[in-house]
């Protein structure tokens, strides 16, 4: 019964978002209009994206057993790598959006909380854009490392451990980087309201106006949606972008402030699963 009520809640939230969201016809600020065009209208295809998707398909086909304890719930998990990939990997459309967003914001580095098997990390990383990523489960981190070793040109540092334990070290690494360009934070793990709010508080305190925060699964539960709504009301964030599954928060004071509920074109609308 509880599961049914949760699915009804999700459906209601999806319909509400669909009713009020808008496409680029209603976007006036040049910066976000340009982001929409790059993410959904233009046919951007980087050569390395095809390589990343080929590796995703390899992971999805893998029948090797994977046993680990979920750091958030403490429950033992026993599934194949293919099953883990199907359950946790960000979709191709979502990963492409992250890569385009990172380029569009000219961020100097990325902090990822929740490496999973490493596909989203690949999309975020570039030779000149380091990524520091944290994964809680050691067996999954081992598989992610194997993924990263296949792309040695990318600058990726993986820290294995609980988010709250490894986040200070990750921030220390990022603060050692020269310059004051934005830092993009991709929060894709530990989907609990209190934990999410705590991580965001640390990020705001450390990076201030440099922070670009992307939250995954903002409608995964009522708690996650409440965490998102709290940040929408936080005056620290000047621009808020609601893509139904993802929420983007940008603190840069030079951007036009606003709360945008963006609806991608029909061919993209289901790509953020």
C-alpha cells in the first residue's frame, strides 16, 4: 500500500510539473536560452560520448556478481553488474546534459557525490577539467576505477567511503586548484532529506558564489522534493532550473535571477529517467 501511495504521489508531481513547465519559447534571459539550445535543440555529438556509451552497454551485459552493503540503508545487496548498471546509471540524455552544463558554465572542476559505475563521471570529466568523485560501496568503487582506467586522458580522482567522511578531503583537493572559476557539484546519492540538506550546507559554506549544484531525483520522494523546495527558497541561489528529475542551482550573481521549470522537446522529455 505504501509503495502504491508513493507511485501516486510521483505521478501527481509529474503531472503538476508538466502543466506548469515551459520550453524555450518563453525563455528571455540569454544565458539560459543558450543552455536550452545547446542541450536540446542543437545536435551536439562529441566523439568520446560514443565511447562512453559503448562502455555502458558492456556494463549492462555483464553477468558478474556484485555483493556490497548499501552505505545509506546498511542493507546487503546481491546483484549482477548489469543489474546495478540498469538500476543506478544516469541515462545517456541526462549524462549529456551534465556535460553540456559543465561546458556552458565554464566550471574549472567537478565534485560528484555518488560515482556508481562511473558513466556520469566520464561525461563530466575532461583533460582540463578534473573530477573528484566519491563512492560509498567498495565493490562498486572498484568497478568504477576499472572504468576510469580505460580512459587515462581524463582527470578523475576517486575517493571510496561515506560521503560525510570523504567530503572534507574532496573539498581540500578542489580548493588546491588555481583560479576562481565555478565548481559544479553533482549530487547523486544518499537520497534522504536531512543528509541532502547537510551536504548542500557544506557546499555553500565552502564554495559560495562559485557553486553550481545539480541535484538528482528531486521527485524521488517527498523528502527529496522538500529538500529541493528548501533550496529554491534559499536566497543564495540566483538561478533555479527544474527539469523534473534534475534540479540545477546556480549562485553566480551576474546571471539573471529566476526560477525556471524547463520542459525539453518531446524527443528528450523521457531521457532524464
